[in-house]
C-alpha cells in the first residue's frame, strides 16, 4: 500500500549511507556464511488450516484457508528465512487449469493485509462509510462479494520483515532487504508453494500495489532465473501481472534535473482530479473522465512545454498570464498560487485546496480530509486518508485472524514496518544501469514472454503515485501496447476504496480469463 515517502526516507536514511553503498548483488538465499553452522535450528514451520464457505458473483464456493510459514533455504538447505502467507484454495476435484494469483503490497516494509482485506480476499473490512470513515471502533469484518476466489486460488505473501515473516537460523533480516534480494526471496517462496501444492502447471498471476508494482515487474526475471543474475534456473513464467498505484522510477541515483518538468506535469493531473472531486474547478459540468483526459493532454503538452520555456527565460509575460489563468481554472487555486513558479507542490496543494474550510486533503486519496490545524506532521498517521482507514483495516484483519483463521503466532503482526528496514534497504541492483526505470524490467519480461498480459490500475485521486506518471514510465519503456491495459478508477492509492472494488475486481477477472 505505502510508497517510500521522501520525508520518511530522509529521516531514516540520515543515520548512515548503507543503502547508497550497497555491495554487489548478494542474496541471502544464495550466500551462506561461515558462522551458519553455529546457528540454532529454527522450530518447525507453523500452519493453521481452516474450512470455509462463501458466495461470490452468485457462485457458492467451499474453500480451505492455510495460514502459515514457509522456510527459505540457503543453497546448502539450511533455513534462513520464513515467509508467512495466507492461501485460499477452492475445494473439490483438482482442476489443473485453475489459476493461482500471488498477491503482495509494497512499502518496502508493508504486509499484504491491504489487498487482502480491501478487495481480493474472501473476507473484507466493513467500515461505516466508504470515504472518510470513522477511525475509532467498532469495525467489522464481512464476506467479500468482490473477492477473486471465484476465478483463481489466492496466495497473499508477506515479505521477510513484514507481517509474521522473519529471518531464521543464521539468516539476517538485511539479507532480504533490497530490490534484488526481495525479488529473489519472493520468487523462492513461489517456487516452494507451487511444488508443495502441485500447481506447476497452473496459470500464474502476480498482483502488486505501490512498491509491490516494482516487485511484480522484477519477479518474472527472478522466477525465470539465469546464469548471471541469480545463478539458478527456476523456469517459471507468469500469464499476467496486475499493478496498482504503480511506481517505476529507479531510486539508486538522484533524479535528473530534466525530470522535474515532467514530474510537475504528472502531479498537476492528479491535483486537478482532486479539485474536481471537491467541486473547485471551473469545469465541474464535465464528467470526470472527460475532464481528466483534457487535463492530461494539457499537462503533457502546453504545461510541460511552458515549464521548460519558463526555466530557459523564454516564456513571455502574456503567455505566463494566460497559463496561470488556465492552471487556476483546472484546480481552483487562486492565480497567485502559480504566479511565481507556475507550479504548486503536492504538499502545498493538499493544504491550500480547502484552506478556506481549514481542511487538508489526503495525499494517498484526495477525497479524504482532516483539519489542517493540529497536524503532527507525521507523513502517514497525519495523512487524512491513511489516518482514517488504516485503523479499520488493521483491526478487521486481526479479528479475522482470531475468529476465522484461528492464527496464534504469539508475536505482533507487522502491518507496515519502517524501522531498520528502510535504512538498510539496498536500492543498488545487479547488472542494471544506475537509475534505470523498473518499467524496463517489465518490458524485458514481456519480450521474453510473448503471451504475458499486464493490467495497470490507478486511482484518479492518488497524489502519491499518479496515473500519469505510471503511463509515462511504461510508454518510455516501450511495452507492447496490445498486451497492456490501463484502467483509472475514481479513487485513490488504494483504488478499491470508495465503491470501486467491484469494477476493479471485474477488470482483474477479465485479465485472468483472457490470459489463462
């Protein structure tokens, strides 16, 4: 769910240059250490198995839920990591053609509970309102009529360091904390799950949200393997990938100055959509889709060109005045907001849009609001969207663990873990030019697999990972357009919140059926 926010990263990475000085690619799963023999053997992995019944799209489904640990091993077979997963498998005769969907969120540092409880799993959080819900109990858990269990078996993956997943034996958490290291450990889990459950022949799909979109873009390479990248050949291909709240920019080097122009244009498209949602634009008579298309064209052409010309001192006073008027009309901010710099940062926009009401809008979903006064400045807890829906999601998940899945691990579940993980995360990658977009990895995967299909899902009101930025990255990587589908929803970063879950799940159903 979460994206690595600059404010969080700056605070946690200031302690040291660990991420910037990451060594060449070295994975926990392929790099045993000399002291391994001295480490105590971990206890056997724990599993919790329960039986359930639900109804989805009019179809009654009996299914088995398996929540538990899977141990990752070194080349010598020593357990070094434990990934905790939640698998929902339809009961009945084995269908070798039934798809399997592997699901994860992002961070880095997030567990999979957001997609689990928001749209994909057979049970979901029940809030008092879809948008701007109460963030105090009571919260509820309900059957999910939009779950994808009718078309695929579901496996939710919590990477090492999140949820109940952890390093074991001689493994260290930081062995798994890095772009390549994370992808390889999740690939090993998928390989083990397919083997244990006899599903090698099943159509396979990946779903990743936020940083999970990076993981999903890299996993085809890790699942296939090779002599130079991982040194092993897994030979696993996937039929389809679903990306939500996608972000693709490489983060191992600072962005190029030229990127500032396109970034401002991309940010503006989402700002205008949020302004439309609050009735602040001069274009309220237009439907959202038509308004968004108009703003997108303007931002990618006239606006971005004007930003470049202004930086070069080539924008005339008359052109500047006309541009400011147009910007103000699209967002409802006063012309003075754009007079000096021709742009407004996302943080400034969030505070200024409803300043007359004393409210700030959410970065993760611009429909959500909280009073501006009294903010503690915490980039997640004080975000109007995250501050409102996070408590309900986490409470509902824990209630489901206790009541439905009967899980008792005797230790806290890490919904999102930033401490230590972010400061030790290795952004430097193997065999990849510094700063390369993760979209290039996806393009490589689609070149290798000519039947791979991709669904790119975005929320119009997401001010953190904008639909325009995702499109720009994927277009630059030259993905085969006939196998990539873009869908925007009138929602935010968690694009299934706010009466959009049914539409999103039906789009995923269509992908699974077409690619299976």
